[in-house]
C-alpha cells in the first residue's frame, strides 16, 4: 500500500519520511527510481498547491485593488461636485456683490444729488 501511494504521489511529508526510513532499513531492496518517481510526484503536488495558493492570493489582491480604485473614483466625483458647487456659489456671490456695489453707488449718487 505504501508503494502504491508512493507511486501515485499520495504520501504526505511524514509518510514520505517514514517510508524513506523503512526503505533505508531494507538494505537497498527497493528500486531507487521508484523512490525518485514518488519524490518527483510529491514535489509536483506541493508545487501545484503552492501555485493555487498564490493564484488565490493574487485574485484577492486584484479584487482589493479594484475596490480601492472604485472608492477613489467615487471620491473624485464627490470632489468634482463639491468644486462645481463652490464655483457656482462664488459666481453667485460675485454677482450679488456687483449688484450691491451698483445699489450702493446709486444710493451714493442720490445722496450727493440731495
């Protein structure tokens, strides 16, 4: 059963170590290529797991970055609205100021006439 698992690459690290110890005690009765194949499959399995974990982390990072970009876009639009409102308010105040200046000028003119 151990050899079958070994050949299929199904051994975990502790089982692999245990198998290596048993094989060393058998005085080289097991074909070393079989053991090398099992080690290779185990390495491939570890590599696949690591690659899947990295891919998952990359997807999470991409999703996080996309969310941050969306938040920044929303903030930018809010700032643009705020700036537009402030510009409109400034224009309104400037028009009112001009109207008051004209009114004051007219009143001053009437006072001088009297």
